[in-house]
C-alpha cells in the first residue's frame, strides 16, 4: 500500500524482508534469512 515500504534481502535466494512506514520506521519482519551474514555487504541507514 502507499503507507508501507517493502524491503527484500539483496540475496535473491533469500525470502527475508521487512516492512517500514513511509518515514522508514520499522513495522515488522517477513521470513527468515536463509544464509549467513556478510558484514562487508551491510549498508547502514543513518537516522537523524
């Protein structure tokens, strides 16, 4: 919907994701990551 942003894991084989509102506030997680973390690939969102 227009009030929810849908985010999907960048790993195409993974079904995990999150839902945020239009101001990027967390709403809920969806699915479970099917792979280990790759710290070198993590991008952090800076919140002001």
